[in-house]
C-alpha cells in the first residue's frame, strides 16, 4: 500500500434507527474534522430559534467521541432533553489511487470496505418511550452544578479555616530539633546528658 494514496471516503447511506421521526428532523452528521463550535452554533439555532423539538447527532469511526461531546454540551445548555442512543456498525468505502501505475496501463484504483462503529443519538424536548433500548431520562438542569458548588464551598471553607489556624513558629521547631540532635551526641556520655555545667567547657 506504500504506492497508494487515499483519494475519497464515502459512508454507506442508511436510515436513522429511530421510529416515528418527523420527516424534517435535523440530523447533525459529525465528521472527524468537524469543528465542535460550528456544529453547536447550528444545532442551538435549530432548537432555540427555529423551535425544533428533536435533533439527531450521528458519527462513526473517530468521530464517535466528538459526537458524544456535542450531545453532552447541548444537554447542559438546554436541559430537560430526553435521549435515546443507538450503536451500530456502518460501512465506509475508501478509494485508494495507485501513485506508481504501470506505464502501459491506466491508473489502478483500489476500493476498501471498512466496518466501523457508529453512534446515533436522538435528543427530544418531547417525552420518548422509556422502555426502548438506550433511553435516558432528562437530567436536572442545575443539579450537577449545585452539587459541585456546594462541594466547592465546603472545600474552600475547610481550606480557609485550615489557613487561619495558628502554626508554631518555624524557629522553635528548628531549635527543638537541634537540641534533640545535640544531646545524644554529647561527648560526656549518657551520665552527663541531663545537665552540662559551664565550667566543663
């Protein structure tokens, strides 16, 4: 394959794995090179400005992680969204072109079929069937933030209290350690470690 260069990649077209979707539902096809900011600007405009009730995010291969990221951002921004997640495999068609063809023949192309994991996530303002596979109920919009805020306040309170507690002066600690080291090392022996008269020095 060292003489071949990938010139084109196409996805196998397949219907969305959600029943009873409206025909005008917005599908956000997330690609590996897609910018999350651009995706979210368009998706938020559809849901907030145009009043869409449902939106689908889909991605395959290396774009799966970016697809999930977009969904989590939208759930935090809007809140109250019902979610259904479907995981499946899709077929990618990759066309590779021979960069060093035979002089007597035309350029040879190679088509590769790859099965890659794919994810489709439906977000809906309207309630969905909770019994279907992959359903997740809406999360409290500010529940996570409140818990983190309380935890942060508790943590900051305990840390500030800890800083206000008086600490022993560093010189006293060092002096105590110095005395403890000098006494055992006295050349007078164990019988004279309690008290050393000045006249012996």
